[in-house]
């Protein structure tokens, strides 16, 4: 079995001892691995592509659609899967700012300092349904990422360029 898959399974079993991972190895050495992960009543499908990372699928994904989330390391993928498997929500969906902040091991205080705001602003931001894209972009940047916005149509997936000018 691939060493990366073994590490992923080990990381999951540390945090989710009752977790069961069924592995479907590819027929070719350069093929994709499929993992069916279950703990209690929760189930998730994970696709591993060597050299590209782990793709996590959500319940809304249709047949033939790609993963809704991609993580390049087994550590980050396992941490996110533990979040999904231990959430109290009946159906875990997309990651909110709180989940992303926790995934990258940042406290609200630390993130606030990096983003140049006060901690209560981060707390409010995590609870809001609507936020300014510039504020979201700055917060994601403080976590070490970049924000990308896409428009999805029935026949296209189009990245949207965000203007950096004011006004």
C-alpha cells in the first residue's frame, strides 16, 4: 500500500479510533486511490491522486463531479476529515472561516493580529452570513492562502477577477 495512504490512515485512527477505512487501490501505478471512510453513522469518500493530494467529496456532489475540497498533504486532509466526522451538524457542508482557521491551527487572537483587526472582529466575522470580499481576502491571506471566487453555470466554471482598485 502507498506510504501516503498508510500515513493518512494512521492519522485518522489517532483522532477517530473507531474509524474504518476501506481502500480501493488503482489498477495502474499512476491511478487514483479511493477510500471509503466511516465512523459511526458518518461516511465520506476520499480520492487520493499521487502527487496532487486528497480530494474530499460532499453529499451534494453529483456523479462525475470532482471533489469539493482538495488537500495536498495527508496531515491536512486527515485533520479536515476529522472535523467533518466529528461535527454535530447532521450534514457537514462547506468549510466556514472558523473551520478553516482551526484547520490551520490559528486562534482568533493570532489571526486577528495577522489580519490587523481585533479579536472580536474575527468572532463576529465567523458568525456572519454576509461579508465583504476584501475582508474575507485579507483574512484568508493572514492564514497563508489566497481567495478565489468562481461563478458556476450549467455549462461552465468561470473564475472571477476581483478588482483591487477602490471605488
